[in-house]
C-alpha cells in the first residue's frame, strides 16, 4: 500500500524545510493581508480628510485646484506604499533565503553525524566488530551523547562476546573431557553379552544409564574360579566426575578382594577401610555383593545400605527380599558387615538395581517406586534377562515421559539354569 507523502514526511532535513516553509508562508500571507488592510484604511482616511476640506476650496473658487491636490496626494501615497511593498517583498525574499540556508546548515550538522552513526552501526559484524567514538560524532549536543551511549554499549557487548567465547571454549573443553571420561567409565564395565557363552548354567544382562555425562553407579560380574561367580551392584554418593572416579576405585577394590577368596562381608570390610583413608569429601558407596556357587546354586550375599534385591522363584512372581542392611562402605573405619546365605534353584532369577530406578520422577514429581518396578518385572516373568531390563526401562520411560533424569539408572538381571 502506497503511503501518502507530504512536506512533513521524510527525513529530518525535509521536515525542517517543510516546517520553515509553512511558517514563512503564514508570515507572508498574514503580513500581506495586514498591509493591504491598513493601506485601504489610510487611503480612505486621506480621501475623508480632503472631502472635509472640499467646501472650503469650492467657496474660494478653487474646485479644480482641489481635485488636482487630492489626486496628487493620493498618487504620492500610493507610490510610497508601492515602494514600501517592494521593500517588504525583498525583505521577505531575503528572510526566506536566509532561513533556508540556515536550515540547510543546521540540519546538515544534525544529519551528517546521524548518517555516519547509522552507517557504522549497520556495518557492525560485517566490517567492524565494535562501534567507537570518532571526531564526526563530537557535536557537543545530544548526538554526541547518543554516540557515546552506542560506544559504551558496543564495548560492553564486545566484552560479553569475549566472555561468551571463553566460556564456550571452556565448556567445549570440559565437554570433550567428560565425553572421554564417559568412554573410560563405560570401558570399565562389562559390556559384552552374553559374557560367558560357554557357560549354560546361568544367563545375565546388565545396563547403566548415567543421569549426566558420567555417573556414580556401577555393576560388575566376574568368575572367581571355575565354580564361583561374583555379582556386584553399587551406587556412589554424588554425581559427575568425582563419583565416577570413586566408582572405578571401588569396583577394582571389591573385585580384587572377592577374587582373592574373601567372602562378601570380608570384602566389604576391606573396601570400607581402604575408602575411608583420606576420604575428606565424605563420599560413600552403597553395595550389594554376592558370591554364587554355580554347581549347587548356594551363595552368600551382603548388603551395605543398598536397595533390596528382587527374587523370583521358578514359576512364581518377582518379589522384594527385605532384610536389615549394613552401613554403606566409606562411612567410617572398622565397620562390620552382615552376610546371609541364599540358594537358587533352576529357573530362579535375581534382579538388582540402584535407587535411580525407584526414584525416577515424572513431571508431577511422583516417584516411580518399587511397586511399579515389580509390575513391570511381572509383565513377562519368564523373559530372558535382557528382555527383563528392557521391560523395566520402557516402563520407566513411559512413566517419566519428558521429565529430566536426575539419577543414574543401573540394573542387572541374573537367571540360574542349574
């Protein structure tokens, strides 16, 4: 749609010229009207004056002389008025010319620095990175104040951009290091399944999904000897790199202790005492540790403040095995840990996990809980270990939906074939 244009639209110079022209036209029209009005009044006054003296001239026989005098005076008056009119016109022309030149000079002093500022601002990011004060902007008026404001804002923006670049570079560096730490952590956990393809007496599967780039949960399973397997599920307090470092230390310590022939309770005592040395940060680790004699299904288990394991007997349902726990490892030196015997029959299954499963939270701040976990496990009670973990994880994702994961989710399923 085409905009209506007039002398008051457009740039500053056009607007100033337009306002000046309108003002001058109004002055000229007003003054001209007053001039002609006063001229007519004076001319009428002259005529009235001579008309009052006409009888005197007639009585003295000077009627013709009267007409000549009156006409001469009127003509002289009109001549003077015409001369005054010409002077007025010349004066107005001079005023208009002077006003236009003055307006051009004044608007030039306003527009030139504004145009320079506009061009410089438009070129930011293309040819120039920062707006700086120049002599062209030092006008001693509001334009200089505007330019100084631009310069200060530009300097602050550049400082902010430099800070953002520094933070971004540091974030990228940290991200790369965390990614490497994640790969290192993942390499520490068993990841090949089935882990022991030549063993038909059992099957197992495990997974760990960290809440951040790296996590503090870990699982482990390993052959102690030909007839014994060790199972470990643990959760380090805290998150991120410190928890991951402690996780790797704890994993090595518990594995070494069990492979040296220690029972679960003895292994936890050894790990606890070693972790307490120099533990100024106060980190601790909850652990569930078990050693199973494969030919007989008999085993020993110890729980250091960890979640209750879940047991399913052949043909039955998954149920929590609830008993009193010992203290987490790393809390204080000299702790004693309780252990208990258990026995698996062919077809029995064990499911162990970290608190990230039960404490998964949805957008309404509701916890997933162990009841939902048991329901997910019992949807397919006869499923193989890998499918068991898939069913639980799918159910967690369905419950949590788009809510952010705040804790690591680690699970392990072990099925004894006998």
